[in-house]
């Protein structure tokens, strides 16, 4: 039995009042695919294509202005990736596409060393052909490699037309387009994953019922918030203000670290909202709605305060007051996740296994 | 249960981290004699503990500073050591004898425990799986149980991410499941080497620290993390895996290995395999060493095989069931669940023993 007030959003989306659980779960899956996953990857594809064009232009006509435009487009591509990065299932996970698209974290700097070696020697012709690059180490063929090309090799990029670093960067961008195309195609209407998510059956290999599909979405939300805190924000703090670790942030070299964190959160928030989980918070409970909105607002205000001062991540974690704001952002993200994790599972009747969720 | 709305109190309850399970209803106790077991758990008040228990309940309980994982039994005593769940650094030794105080010890700087350990046959030395996280390599720590669990040394696990380990019946060789997953406590539980995973099973002479044998999975299975071990009859090693590859893949998850041979997987029926959810939480062999059980807490089931011929024997349902240990009876296991259930299982029979208002952790261990 569905209580009349259960899903505010269903009033708007389901044609018939009194929808069954199955229908509700089906709507959650469909909305996630149609309003979040596909638009997210389409945006990534669009930005990747633009990046490739900008790289071509830069290689054909190297100039500071073209370099700046390429770097700006790089930023847009990175943010598009961060927005949809929490989707840990589907074609982006196949064939190591996610690691190939952006090799991070690169904790020991192995990936960066490999890219620097390619750029220093300028001999490896295999990185100048997209097919061959795609078969090389995941560390040298994605956004993190391109970041090194664009932000730590400016002089080389501008020295001549079609320089080795530029052609390498162009090939990386082409590789990103290929991966983005594959992922967009992989989420097409006739693909296996979409078919199984929208029409799960007991003999399916991936999803055997609708609850398993929604469980997958739920896991993306919960693990996404956890990753945002544990992997994106917290490591950057280091052990103390005297020993911060700003280089642990993703895309610190391009000065995008804080933007990436924000985009990652925006993507998660968007998923929470369009999937229908957000609407499990009762619309008529003003205090609760206000509470969640307030938490998001506090987080955004914190990030915006960094932006307004044009601060980079190193400034933030090494300055006492700013660091305090950053720590509060991290704490609020954990706070949100604690609320979402338990209560969304309860609301959607998903298993909240002590051993099953993040077991060992 | 229907889908439901969250009221404010419930939501904030979750926010405040005070959530307890709403499903912990006692189902009645069966007063059947149980031998002594040990396990880690989260208690009703949200704190963590480990307990030595029998059919009547706790014999001894020790509070833990954070979530525990597995328990190692010290031979010739009723003493056990419970280890922190990764990336924790604490371990606590305690005894069923209330006169013996508990001893808390910690992994060295730069190391954390993976949650598993095993004693030497004489009970003098304890071997623990550890992460040398700054170097990203697996370590076997050695601790002197006769001297307050002083650290006495360490040697390589010959792989990344050693998780479970077990002693073979010669008392000299230990088998280690190197899961292949690199993590660093600064990055929580994030997998740092998904594209370069290389799990392996290794045999190490514990007296010399020499690597005796190392077996790896095929390249197509490099994201199949070998995690938990049991040792069956004739030292046949049984292992359970967790798959980190694409969620649409459905590899077999339970394998066997005999020294000097290739790894073989023992098959679950194709129509059941998706229910494993690519995740084995625990593996145990029965008293006879002829039957192996593997728990699938994500799939809410326990599956059984014959160790000798790999034949699938059947499966039983247990919601969030994970802990598995042999009982005194052949083909039979004690199982515990995250919902506080304790039951005896075999491939064709289930006897529920009790349900407590606790969340049993991944493992339960037979003590005596």
C-alpha cells in the first residue's frame, strides 16, 4: 500500500494516482537514466568534442590566446566529468573507461611521472595515434595527462605548430571523445544496461527486479557522498594546518580543485533530486525541507567564499579561517550522507545491511 | 514492506548517527548447547564490541574503540584476538577466563591491520595481515603473544592488500589471500589501483619468511579480489572473492587450490550466481574439511559445496548473513548476520538459535 503523501514527485510524473511500489521504482530508474545519466554523459561528450577542436586549433595556430581558450575548455570538460563521475555502473566502468578518462587518484605520482617522461623525451610516437594511445597505460591517456600537457608545458606548446606535446594533447582529446562516444552509445535506448534497468527480470544477469535497480542508484548516491568526503576533501587537509596536502586534490595543477569538488557535489545533488530520492523527504515538513536546503546552502556558501576571493586549494587549507570553512563543508557533506544513507534505504525499503553495504 | 515517506524525526535520527535497526525482533531462543565462539559486532547502543559466547549468551565481552572484523584463536587457551576493520590499527586480546585482563595493542606507525590474523600452533606467535600503506605493499606482522603482544617482526605478504590468512596443517606454512587492492587510510576505503589489480594466493614458510608458492588469477580475472580463506581436507585451500569489475559481469567467486596446482573455481548454478552480487563475505570449511560454505551478505544467502569434487550442494537464505564457522557436527556451520541472527546451517537444514539486538560483523570464529 502506498500512502497518499509518499512521493510528491509522483503526483507530477505518474499518470495514475495510487501507483504501486513497482511503478514508483520504475519511475526512479527511468528518471535517473533520462534526466541524469544520459544528459550527464551527453554533456561530457559535447565538452570533449569541443576540447578536441580547441586542441586542433592550438596545434595549428599556437598562441597564448588559443592556449587560454583550450585551457578554459579543458576546465569545462573536467567539470562535466566530475558532475557524472559518481555513476559507478554501466559503460563508463567497462574496459577501464573511467580510469582511462581521468587517472586519479595518482597517489604515488606514477601516472604523472609516465606523462612527464613522454613529454621530456618526445620520442614515443605511439602516443600520437588515438588507437595506440588507447592501449597504453591508463595513466597517460586521459584528462590528468592532458592537464600536465596544458598547464605544465606552455612554452613547448607555443614554440611551434604541431609540436609533440600539442599533438599528444590532441590525441588525448581525441581519445576522450572516443570514450565519451562509447559511453553515450552504451546508454542508448536499445542497450543491455538500459533494457535491464527499465525492465528487470528474474533471469537477467545484472538486475533481477526493480529494487535491485534502485539499490544501484542508491549506492551511487551514498558512495558518491562518501567519496566526496573521504577521497576528495579530507585528504587535502593533511595532518595539521602546518602540513596541508593541497596536491592531493584532483586537478590542483590546473587550479580546478575547488571547482571539481563543487561539480561533484552538484552532480550528486542532481541525482538525489531527479531520481526521486529527494522527494521521499516529505514536502509538508517545512522544518526538514528547510534543514536539507540549509545544509546545501551552507556548503555552497563555503565554496563560493573561496571563489569570490579567487583562492586555490593550497590557500584554503593553509589559512586558519579558510581551513575552518573547508572543514565545515566536509562535515556537512558527511552529515548529509548520514541522513540520506539510512533514510533513503528505509524509505525505499532497500537492504541496509551491516555487512553488505561496505563489507570487507 | 511498502515504500514509505521519511518523517523528520526518522531523518534526523539518521543524521545524528543514532540509528538502530528497526528489524531486530527476537524470534525466540533455542536452548541448544553451543560450543564457544567469538565475533565482533555493533551493539544496540551503537558502540562496538567483541564477544566470546555460547548458547546462553556472552561469556566474555570487550569494548572496542571502533568496528572490529575477525577474531584469531590462540591454541591451547580460551584467548582470542579481535582485529580492527581496515584501516584500523588496534587489536585486543581477551580471554574467556575473566581473571585474565584484556590486552590492547596497535599496528606500527605506517601500518594498519586488515582485520585478520592467525596463531602459530604453539600459540606463541601471532601473524597479522597489514598494509604498509605509504609503500603500497602487503605485510605480515609477527607478534609475541607470550609477552603482551609485543611486535617482533614482519615480512612481505608478496602482494598488495593481504586480507585473510590461514595456517596449513603442517603448522609451518601460512596461506595468504592478497586481494590485490591498494588502499591508503588517507583516502578512506577508495581503491587506488583498480586498473592494475593483481590478486594472488601465496604460501609462505612462517619460520623463514620464504615465499614457497605464488598463484595468480588469469588476466581476465585480475579484478577478482581474493579475500577470504578456508582450509579443507588434505590442505585444500578454499577461497572466496569479491569482484571489482563491471557490475554486469558474473564471474564465479569461490575457488580451490592445491599446492603445486592451478587455481580452479567451483561453480554455483548459473541461475543463482547473479544473486551472489559479485561478493563473498566469508568462507569456512566444516569440521570434516569436506564441505565449504560461503556467505553472500549482499545476496542474503549462504551457499555450500563439496570440497573434494567441487559439487554444489545447495544454498540457504539469511538476510545480511556473513559470519560463518564450523560447528562440532560435520557439514554444519554456525552463521551470524548483521541483523543479529545466529543459526546453524547446512545445505539442507536451518536451525535458528537466537536473535539478539546486535549487528554481528563479517566473521564468527569457532573457539572450542
